[in-house]
């Protein structure tokens, strides 16, 4: 057995399973409803299932790659070095077609999903719609993107050249949420669709997750300290507060919201459960 950090899968039925018993360093990043796990092992992107075991997903021509998210039908996204390891691009992988280079918005870097303060979040759905972030020029700012095989990579915030944005989650209908910085650099939570374009939900904050029905959760306020829920019909709703700050990070299709709150000097895990 290798020495170092290993990827694992745990369930009540099986207990702890070492997915990478011969690795030096490995990490599991996501699991789908079918139990397929993705991550990276010794610098290589992998997918694991009970029937196939560990599968090396390859690279875009460079030495290393990492898999960050997997849809329920087994489509994988992440980032990989390109030939010569000079650039790192977002990729989309399927069992039928292997790894596809998603390109960039003009700079040398893209990733699906982009960098965010949470563990890796839904960046591809079962329709093959991918989100992430990309440099728009070498050394320049990063912008949120949306990608499909038919349309290629679309900049979600093309009008602001010098300000950052990031797409953090996508649902099965292709609705995207994230944040877009204003000219002074303050992030604003957004909701985006192909038909409607980008809608800013508040003056400050970030949108972290979206349910299949389109319910959005995140944080807002001058110091990004108030958890919120947003829907197209009801608009922005401040969630009941706990302590002096709270954040909503995840929402289920039944409207159960998970997050965290600062209570005194401690951080507490929080659930907001609908009353009906």
C-alpha cells in the first residue's frame, strides 16, 4: 500500500473502501447518484465505479489533470495541463468521446468549476452543459463561462473587461448561479439563463447553489453575512438569522437549505427546513 493521502468511498453497507490503494497522493472530489467517484491520483484525473474500478481519464496532452465533478449520467469535468504544460484548460469527459478541451476566453487558464471558497460544486449537468471560470487575457481577470458542444464557451459577463466573475453551480435546466464583481470589486450574486441573460440578485454577496426548480441560495449584505433564498416568483428572502452572520451553501429539491452561522466565537452548521 502506498504512503500518503488516499481517496476513499464510505457507505453504511460497505464501510470505508480505499479507492487508490497504491497511490502516493490521491483525493476524491465528487460522487454522483450512481455511486461513481471522481478525483485525482498522483497527478492524474480518475473516475471510479464498483464495476470498472479505477479509470485514468487521461490529459489534454500535458502531464497532469484533475477531475472535479461528475453528473448523474457519468459526464466528468475538471482541468488539465496542455502540451508542454504551458496552459491549463477546463475539460469535459464522457465514456464515449473521452476528454474534450473546452478552451478559454482568451487567456491561458480555464477550469470547471472555477475557484471558489466551497468544496467543488455542480459544474456539469446530464445535458452536457458546463460552467466554470477562465482568464480573458494572459494575466488578466477571470470571467464566468457557460459551455456546450454546440455553442462553445460563452463569457457570462462580457461587458466588464477588468472585473472578475465566477459561475458556481448549474442545475439540470441549465440555470447558472455565481457572483459578478462590480467596478469597485465587490461581488454580487447572480442568476443566469440562455434566454434571460444575467440577473443580479443583490448589491453584495455570492450565490452558491440552485435547485432543479430554480431556488437559489447564498449570502448577501455589506459584509456578506446574511443567508438568502431567491426564486423568480418570490424574489430575495432573508433566511432566519443565527448569531451575527449566516451563509447558505446548498439547497435540496425539496427546499431544505444547509449552511453555517457564526455564533459567538464558534461556527455552527445550520439547516433551514421549509415549514410546509
